[in-house]
């Protein structure tokens, strides 16, 4: 067994940075957080408190507000985990690659096509390991679906239908009030939310996408859809229908805080390491998370469909919808010439055809790793971080399932889909493979 502890630095100590730091807390024999760069002190405090409770010390000289201060030091870690806002990924990724750090970056890798290509070139030029937070690739559930397809159990795949139900209050939280509400401040919702899903379809099918089309809009969260009974209220606390509106900040944040909830999404809205009724009340009184969802500056799609054609004639569709009870519990149907799969994120209902008869089996791959708190994305957060750390420890890049070239390819498909939506035309994506190769 390899005896090697990987040292890494958190660049951006928000929700995702906190999640990836957890791996070192739970696996101190193989991983260690040795630095944090975060401009908002209360976020750094939240991570430090967790490490102090575990009696683990992060050197004070390596706790900074600007990642450039880390870069100015002599290299003192093996890797960085970049979880800054989406539009702020490209500069630190290229800078740390140039200094020889291995890199895990949260998805999307960047919000401009040319920046994605620049990042991949920097990774290749410096020969460092690179993983992108496409966590869906890493789960046993995904690996089992890919195995069934690869083994030909359902014959040749002809069509995939995939739905991402974002969740009514999740969408209001993240894409109407939150960091991803405005394209010019971050990116379009297909990239922010569903680059996961486009990448996943490409991954499980194992074929290149040759053309794409897309339709979508901001259907509901706009002023003309505001209920008349809400009147001129601009904030939920002042609204006459705050007790019944499904998007009320009272129901999404304040009432959960009153019940003692301190996790997501309540912990995201406060600007304090302390999450309580007082800090939540202050946040919805004065911050963006208390705004009426019909009175904001949001402009990203709340529903979108993407249609894809692949190199051997297979087709696939992906639907993103804001208005669902379930939060990100993706549903997939995969149709092959000898069978089909109905997949709900946990179970795979496998039906095969033979000699005029059908047979049915239900597969339930293991989801969570026992004992970990990294349960996000059905345990995929743990699998991603474990793969990244093991790749560095062993020198074996095969532990990383979401490396630079495959991620660049699926990102370019997402950019093409959004171009199709805006221009209302089918986009030829057959040249993406060549563009990926040129980035090396």
C-alpha cells in the first residue's frame, strides 16, 4: 500500500470548497488541507472551525484572502481545489498549472469557450493531473449503466431520454436569487446546472455528438407572472401572500431555521459563521435571498430541452425543468435494440427482449460510502475527491474519470446547445473532436 499524504489548498471556501475539504478531515492519513484562499472571512472561519474541532491545524501563514498570495509563495502543496465562482476559474487554474500544482476545479471548468481551451492547453503544457467536478461520472450507479451498455445487454443503444428536475425551491434559491441568476454575472443555466447531464449522456453512450439543437426560455420567474395578490411587494417579508407562495423566503429559509436547520440552503444565505434565526432574518431582510422571485434581475432559462445526434445515428434528449418536487433526482430511459433501462438515480430497471419474450431485473448499485459525510450527489462527491487524490498518490490518471479532454468536449457541446437556442438553428458539432485535439 502506498504511504503518501497528498497536501492540497482550497481556493474558494464556499459550499463546494467546504465539501472537498471534508475529504481531508475524514482521511487524514492520505490527505491534508494546508492552505485556504477566500476573500470572505466568515467562510474561512467555517472551515477552520471544523478542522479545529478535529484538532487539525492549517498553518496561519497559508490562510489568505487572495489566491495570488498563495501563488507568490514557493510551492508547498501537491494540488489545489478551485471552487471560486464559475467566472473566476480560468485565471487561478492556469496560474497554478504553470506552477506545477495538480488541479481539481468545480464544474463548469469555465464560462467562455476560449477559456476552456486555454485551461486545457495549460494543463497539457505543464503535465499536471486535472479533474473537473463532473461528479455524476463517478458513482457505482453510473458505472453499472455504462457496463450494461458496454456489454451489449440491451443490444445497441438507439435513444436516451434524460430529465433533470432541478426542484422548485432549489431553482428559486440558486438561479433566481442566487449566484447563477444572471448570465452576465456567471453563465447560462444550461452550463451552470446541466453541463453535468450533457457530459453524463456523452459518457455513458461512449459516442461523439455530431449535431445539437435546443429550445428553452425564462418562462415563469418574471414580473408579468407575479400574482396580483402580491401587489407591489419587493421582498417576501413585506408580501401579503408570503405564507402561501411556494417561493417565499419565509418557507425556504426562515421556517427551516426556526426548526433548527443549519445546512443547505440556509447556511448559504448568511454572511456569518453562525447560522441561526437572527442571521437568517437579517439575510432575507437585506440580502438577495429575501427578494420577490418576480422582481429580480434574473435572466436565465427555467426550462430547456437539448436534442443530440451521435456519430452512429443514436439520439438523445435532455430536459432541464425548474418546477419539480424532487431536487436533482435525475430520471433516465435508455432504449436499445434488445432491451431498455429505466433509471431513477438509485435503481436501474433492466428489461431485455429475447425470442419474443421479455425479462426484467432491478439493479441497485451501492451509492454511499459508509461513514462519510460527503453524501452530496448521491455520494459522488466522495468518489470524485477519492479518485483525484488516488491519481496523485499513485501517478495513475485512470482514477480521474473527468479529465481535461473529455470535459472540454462535453463543455463545447453545451456551448453549441446554447448557441442553438439563441439562434434557433441546428448546430453541427462534428468538428468538436478536432478542436479538442488542437487544444493539446
